[in-house]
């Protein structure tokens, strides 16, 4: 293990840039912090560029020592607690982080598996919650438009709670590219010219579209959607947050699918 003892160290400065979501000389890298995310990444066999340990905790915690054993072939860096706190994105860090590259997946020419297209979701917390909800509903493909928050930022990762590792995330997929490739019915949430969710047959694979927090789904997407969908609710409140609306739609579909499979 190599030890860094100064905040002026060139590699430490590079680690700061990575935690801030800024590009380095080797491109845009991801900071995965905490025991849970670290273990999940290693369990899936993804590449690790660097492993960072807080040396005081490493000496005391068997769980961190076990992680170090798994990372013997990786460049491991030791930091004291003060330097680790400068990199940590949470109040109570767990003494370990990885530097990795985000997985990249080829977008199939013909999209024929159930999926979700996210249109300009800008809030990282919303995006992370959406990714977690998509996984929980049994969907394995997510397409993100230009204008979405970066899926691998610290806030999105914390909110998604590991969903990234069981979901194929395709970023910077334009509306037109998605519509040209998708071979499924496209259902988009909307308030006008829409049918109620609970009257629909959702037992077929669907490409769901959920839109920007303030503006909703872009008009060009709505114009080409197979079906516009709204969630019936009481009139005295504003429409649901996009993450809540997605959860209602996706789990209504899951309820119907479970009913068919159990029939």
C-alpha cells in the first residue's frame, strides 16, 4: 500500500477532482465510497483502478482488512483520517473507496426489452430514486437523455443504493435515437390527452417515458408516444413528483404481470 500524507500530493489532488465529478487526465472516473458499494462492485467482477483506505480504520476493522485482501492486485492508497474526510461525500465515512470507470453498454439497434427512458431528469436525488425504482420493478434497461444529471455522481449513487450494479444504464441517448431504435409500445406520462393508468393492460413489455421535474415529457416525445398516461389523483394537490409517479406506474405494471404469472 502506498501512503499519501499531504493534500498537495499530485495524486491526492486528482482524487479530489474525481470526487467532484471533474475530468482527469485519464477521463471521467467514478468515486465509489463505502463498504456496501465496494463489495457490490467487486462481487460483479468490474475493474478497479485504485482502492483508497483510511489507515486508522483499516488497522481496527476486520471488514476493511478483508476488503484489502480482495484488492491485493489493485493499486491501494492509504490516507489518514483528515485527508479521507476531504474526499468523503458523507458525514460518517466508512474508511474505504474505489476509483473506477463507469460501465459502458452498447445500445441495441432494436430495443425490444422492457425499459425506461428518462427525459432531462436534472435532480440527482430524483435520478437515483428513479434508478432504484426501475430495478425494484424488475426492469433492467434505463436510457437517459442529454440533460439528465450524471448517473454516476455521488448524489445519484447514494440515492440509488446499488441499483447501478444491476441495471444497464445508457447515457446521452437522444430522443430521436431512442424512438428510432425502440420496438415496443411507448407509454409517456402526461396530463393532457391521456388515459388513466388503471384502465390500461400493462402485461406486455413497454418502453416507459418519464420527464423533466418542471416541464414533464418533451412535446416531441409525447407526439410520437403510443399512449399518454395519467395517474388519477385527488384534484386538491399538485401532480406527483416524477420519481413517485414512476413508482406508481411501474409497480402497477408489476402488479398486473404478477397476477398473470400467478394465474
